[in-house]
C-alpha cells in the first residue's frame, strides 16, 4: 500500500486520519506521517492499516488494473456497508429532531 492509496481510500470512505488511526489502533500521527511520505510504518502496522480499509470495503488495485495503468483503490460495490462504530467512537445523527 502506498501513501497515495491510503489517502484515496480514506477519501472514498470519508474517513479522517484520526478515524483510520482509531480503526487500525495506531496514532493519527503515524497515519499522517505515512501519508506525507515522512516514514513507512513497520510491515505489520501497514498490514493492519490496509486490513482496516479493506474491512470497510476498499479494494486495492495493482499495476495495470487502473485506467492509467498504475496503482489505485476502489470501493467494493457488491457489498452493503453499514456504519459501524467502535466503543468510544462518535458518529453523526442525521435529521435528529430534539
């Protein structure tokens, strides 16, 4: 997984760096530094980040699978996704009439 793929995957999901960090049990700073190319997390941590994105429905594309022939990401359109929040994670309530 590249920093560009991580940023694109978060964009598809509407996730912040903090949310991805929470889903992968890593700090927001680790995600930020990786996506800015400052450092690459250890292989096991990078695998956890990728697994968190894949669990949310992101599919990682390898060379040649995109229109430009490079690496990429897309959402799995064959999967229904429910917004799941972990304990302590905040969500947004739509159309709340109090």
